């Protein structure tokens, strides 16, 4: 085969440092648009980006030209720098150290997209911690909870 082809859909989740509620509603749409632009520059085309005041969800097609860690590093680094330029209230903004990334079956893209779009409603019933632990259980991920929440 002389051509390299891939189509890998990923659902990435990460929170603000200490899950602080620092992504204020008035900045959310701009932040999602900025992150979308970063994903496009990385050729990891965004399908849906959303979240709440303490975390982000990114549904995208991962480029064959970039590693997972480079994707995360660039999205977090550039968005953190950008948000700090949006006002004094964001001068101490930081993302958590880690992240979760989960594969998405192409036949379930609409489900994942709706899930991300409904974050505000979803989190009226469930905390980010509960949501994240449910992802880990769903995807049968081994983890040490001592290292999940730094």
C-alpha cells in the first residue's frame, strides 16, 4: 500500500487546574473558537468543542501527522496563553496537568457531539469528577485516583 490513510476520531477531556470554575460564560464561545482554530492548524479537524466553567471536551479527527501528546500540548499551551490575554480575571489561568482521550466509533459521532453540546444541562445532575470517572469505567481504563485530580 503506497498511501497512508487514517480516520481516527477522538474525544478529549481536560479540566482547569484544581477544577476551578475559571472559564467564565462570557469567554466560552471565544475559547472554543480559538481551540477550534488550533485544532485546524494541527490538521486535527474539530467536530465539536464545548464544556463548562471547569473543563473542556473536544471531539475531533486526529491528524496522521501528529502524536496525541503533541496535540494535547499545543491545544492546552496555546489556549492557556490566549485566555490570559482576555482580561485580568484570567491572569492566573491554568489547565490541569493531565487529560483523558477516548476513541469514538464513526457511527457514534452524533451521540458524542450531542453529549458535548449538552454539557451545561448534563452537569446540573453530575459533577466533572463523576463524569470523568464514568468515562474511565466505560472505556475500561486502569487508573490510580491519587493522580487524577492534580
